[in-house]
C-alpha cells in the first residue's frame, strides 16, 4: 500500500507544481511582452516628438509653418489682418502715410492677425520708431512710424484672395 500511495501522491504533487509553473511562465511571458510593446511605443513616440520638434524649428521657404521672424506664418493665420477704417488727422499713422482702406499686416516684424497681436506688438516697442507694413491695392508697403499711439481705428477682418496673395508674397520675401 505504501508503494501505491507514494507514486499517486507524488504524481498529484508534480501535476500541481507543473500547473503552477505553467501559470507563472504564462504570466511572466505576458508581462515581458507588454513591457516590450510599451518600450517600442515609447521609443516610437519619442522619435515622433523629436521629428516634430525639428520640423517646428525648421524654416520652410514657400511653405506654411508657424512662427514670427524668418518663418512664413501658416496660411490660416495669414487670412486675418487689421483693416484700417479711420486715421486720425496729424497722427503718427497719417504722417507715415497710412490711409483708410489700408490693411495692416505687420508691426515691427510681427504678423498682425488679431487684436491681441496688435496689443502685443505695440506693447513690446522699445525704439522711437517702428516699422509697419500695409497692403494697399495689390502691393505691400513698408513704412516707418513714430512709436506710440498710431491714431488708427479698425478691425480684424478675413482678407480676400487678392490681398492674401500680396500678404503671402510679402511673407515669403521676408523669409
């Protein structure tokens, strides 16, 4: 009876240990696979982030990228500008040559695409004169203006295709 009991008990014990080891193996394999997949995804996301950072800082001539200065602003950003509805007599703007109907597109190198952009650009002036660019008809006209209150009133508008074309060419020339 002892000989029969030993192999049966041992067989049950070995079966239990085998099942436990199989479960541990499967769980470890799944954890390792998840870890490997997560590391692959993290590496891919890091690579994408780095590529996007490079593209953000790249200057693209004749293309659309965001930024100020040497970059050409995005197409939708260039679709907005400040339409001048009135010019105060003897104001800095009138003395510089600004007229009613002009479209202000730039102030000291900053594109004017919103009321906030005007406020930011005029607030950052530290020189006695500033440069502005207006579109009149089919040409972009750069002007020098005394810093301070320009003496204009207007509103942000969505510019038409012909004005947009002039603005786009001006932005590309600057870049």
